[in-house]
């Protein structure tokens, strides 16, 4: 079981329970004596380390239903009283009517007939006067039942601690409920009551953990009356739907209600233990509200045993848990790199994401365009992992449900027959949660993915830097589309990377995954197929949207919180942004801000003419570059020399020896929508006089139908101040010299 990201309440749709009876009040012979026995289940056998609770292990656990669905848990504290969480019943500051709620007692599985279960209506819901929200404390509620519960082996009350009762830090306790088993992952049928062992954390240790920035840079101030339980390393927790349920600790054969499940930051996340309402401080409030009930709750006097430890440790250590995933000895030496070997096919490259699961492209195994699909006999499949002396066998293949038609979901999970020991060389890669935001400028690397061949050349440098989300989204998105803000999964990730390639080659035959590093930890950020061609930048499908699916299948993959939160100037990344004018190939004139690795102007091209001079060209369509005629042709000559064009590297690499740039850069101005517009080309022999491009629109459009000219509404924007000021008299001057332009049709053999 796990918890939820700050929101404390969800609805888990469970049908009304067949066989559960609306029993009348029990006869006097059935009632317990005045000295109510508590905290003693008839069955104390449990599956240690497991998930399903044994019937009768937690007889005080109740299920609170609203409109026929399980909403929260609760604890029976007396025949007519249940203790739960206030946030289950307070909606927008208003307490919901008691008549809309019912309490299911004695239930173990919420699916099917239940012999021992019975239902009680609720006549009153009481919450503290000072309750307003979970993060401000006092999150508890008392429910009065319309008729006393029928006590028996499956229905017994839990003991309550007195105000002076102390639970020692480090004590092992248990939480129970029917909540989600992971974030956004509901408990599957038959909805059996779940149990999880948690360790109590002291106030100082818990506050230390919550003082470190976590999801969305959030910190939290622990308040009096709150109790923490869990582990710094996470992975065990309560979750949505467990709210209001019990956290119980055993002392001398009795179980005491130490806490009420209140809220958390995600479910089972590292350094984010669950927060519970401590019951002991509310003894007086509970006694006051139930006064006159016969019998009332039991508050046995604490009898401390030798195993309980001291009341308060003098010096409590704050141990910050570090990620257990994403550690590599050096970039390129990936300990999670996996090769899936299917007889008769090229190896498929994937990544180890847990002790038992490999993530790889589904297209390696489910290629619908191939008539010779790989054999589904998994007995012959093998997985090679780093530093493993033998190949691993495959037990199960789980393709993503959308893999056959959505390239962004080209994923499959392969389960190993036996889990690997992660204390040895193989280590899993970290995966991002849906709200993970990879910051622009993040340092990334490209790694093998799928059946792509090796990168060309022996010394390929696969270092990359993420470009801004606005630029990436608008380049490949729709005109006028809203850019996803931080916290919403992006549509694409765009890295700019340096390459040392063999001349004239692009990586059409290779597929890559995108690994990004945060505070020394590597995340698998994106995946990409091999259909993108040579245009820059390449876009990667983000992995954030698939985290819940991977977690649901594997129940153990290492999803990790964001580790770096430097978003730059306040508000810069959270302002609503839209995309500018588009062509049929995507946005034009977009320049990344800031420009990484010398990528100053991504449409600039190096036009190498006859091996001795270099002209500046402008990419105006996927297959066309515009250059100045006087640079390409010799004076008086009409013969076109041998030309090579290099894209995506202008300004990032030194010029060849003996070469010189013979054409000054073109004149560019920024439009109101953010796009950069080619306004003029340098006149021969001048770096200050430009020929305007506008009059050449008809000629350019006739040859290059894909070239995009902004409509009048997209005219250049002249800022009153700034570094991109263009001379108005030049930009629209009718007397400017005519442009002498040369269009180059590109072929893949000469693209860089």
C-alpha cells in the first residue's frame, strides 16, 4: 500500500456488498460488559512481508461507504463509535450529511458474499472545531452508528492510547486498508484487506526528511498532533483510499490505535513517509464526544515492556535515503543496459528497470509490418546483462496496450524468470514520475535502444543538452497550441547534442534512448524510433506518461522524484505560453533560448564551395537552403561548382584549415509571435547593407512550395530596446538593392 501526492482523498469504486446485512441492534446478551475488552484479535497470524491480511487479523478495521462505494477506512473503538479522518467528510469546508454514509464492519474481501459482515448507518459525524485542512492538523472524525455493532471474532474494538501514552521511535507498527496498492493503481479484485508494516519515525527525523525539497520542490512543516511512519527509502506506505484507517502498534498482547491515516506526498516515495494523526493527544476530545455511551472506548493504562525502548531517544539521526537506481561508473558504462536475444533476429537493446523487469521497444517483438514476426516461444529468448556470467531467461512479455499504433507507446516489459541481485553489477535505471520536469539545459546522453545499429565512427560523442520545452513543443506541435507547464507531461523532449560523425552520414539506421542526469543520478527520460531522418533537433517521446503503466505491471520499478529544481527566475517556466506560426513541417524561425553548445541559429547552414570557401546559407524548407549568389558563383561564371552543405553545426566546430567565410550572416528579426524572420541577405562586399527578401517571395515560392512566408499579421516586431533591433528604413525600403539569391536542393548524401 502507498499514499497520494498531497491530495488526501480519492474514491475507489466498489459495488455494494452482497450478503452484508443491516442488522438490528444486538440483544443485551450479545453486548460486551462495561469493561470493554479491546485490541485482542482472535486470529493473530499474519503473512509477514506480504500484502493480503488474514481474515480476523484486524477486526476493528471498517470500510466507510458513500453512495455504494468505498471511500475511506476507519477503526471501531466502541460498539457505537468509529474513529476516522476528518478530510473524508469535509468537502470545501462543509461537513457532509451523516445520512449519506454507511459503515461496513467485519469485512475482509469487498467482493462477494460476506457471512460475518454487517452494515450500520451513521447518525452523526463529529470533527474538531479547529479542523480546516489536512496539512494544518486535527484530521480526525468520530462517527456514531445508528445501532451498536455486533461484536464477535471478526468485529472487535481497538484500544485507544491515553494522552500520556508514548510510542517509542523505531517501533514496528501496522497500517491496513483497501486503498491503492501504488499511485493511481487501485487494489485489484477480490479487494482483500491489505496490511503493511511501518516503522514509527520521531518528530525530528520526520521533519528533517520533509525539510528537504521533494516533489515540486515542496517542503512541509510537521505540526503537533501529527505522527510519521514509514522508511526513508520509501516503497512501503499507505495510499489513496486508506485515509481514515488505522495505524496500530502492539504492546503486551494488545493493539493500540497510534495513528489515523491522514495524507502524504505521493505513495511510498523516497524520504516522504506517511503522515498520520496521532490519537493520544486527542484523548480528552474523544472522551468528551462519546461521554454517556455504554460501553465507551477503552483507554488501557500503558504497560511498557523491555522491548519498547526509551520514551524519547536523546539523539535521533536523520538519515537521508539516496536513490537506489541510476548510478553509473561513468557515462556510457550503463549497468542497466540489456540485450534481448531472440533466435534469428538482431539483438534488441533495452534497460533494466527493476530486479525482474526489462523495458524495451515493443516493435522489436510486435512489428506489424513484418511477416516473419519473432517467435512467441519465450523459452528460447535470452537477456544479456552487464557482468552477468550467464544469460537470463524470459518468463513473460507484456506489450503496452497502445504499442501497435502509437509510436510514443512503443514499449514492452519483459519479466525475467529469476530476479537479479542488484547488489552486484547490474543496476536499474531510474524512471520519472508523471509530474517530473526535466529542466532545460539538463545534461543528457544518448544510449542504444531497440534494434538500431551502432553509431557511425569510432569516437562518437553522445553528449546532449535539453532545449527549452517551449521551443521543443512548438517546433513539433500545433500553431497556437498551449505549451504544457512544468508538472504536465511534455509532448516531446528535444536534445541538442554534439557528434563526431563520418562525413556524409546520418543515423537513419539507429534508435536511441535519452538518459538525463540529475545530481549524479541517471533517468530514462525519452525514447525515439529511427524514422526521424537527419533534421535537427531530433525529438524524443517522453517517458513520464508511461510511469503508471510500468509501475502497475512491474510492482517494483524504480520511479524516482525529481532531484533538480532550479527553474531560473521566479515564474519564468510557469507562465502560459503558446506556439507561433507553423508550416506543414512544424514551426519555423524558432531559436532555442538559451542556445546550447554553440547552436546559435539552428537554420544556419555551412555551404562549402569547391573546397576553398564557405558561404552562410539559410534552411528555408526541409530540402532547400538559400544562399547569396555572389558567394556560390565566381564572378562572371555560370558553372555551378561542387558544393557540400552542413546543417546543425554552424558555430559549434572550427572551420577547416584554409577555409574562410565569404558571406556575412543574413539579417534576422523577431516577430510578435516569437518566430525569427529572414528579412535580408548581405550585399556583396558589405556587412551593413542588405537586400530585402520580401520582393523575392513569388520566385522562392514557385521553386520551393514548402517555404513559409509570414502573413501581414506576423510582421516583424521591433522592440524599443534590446539586442535584436532592425533598422526600419532598411526592412521595408523600396530602394534597397535587389537580392541576388541562389537556392540549393539538398540530398541526404550531403547533409551533416
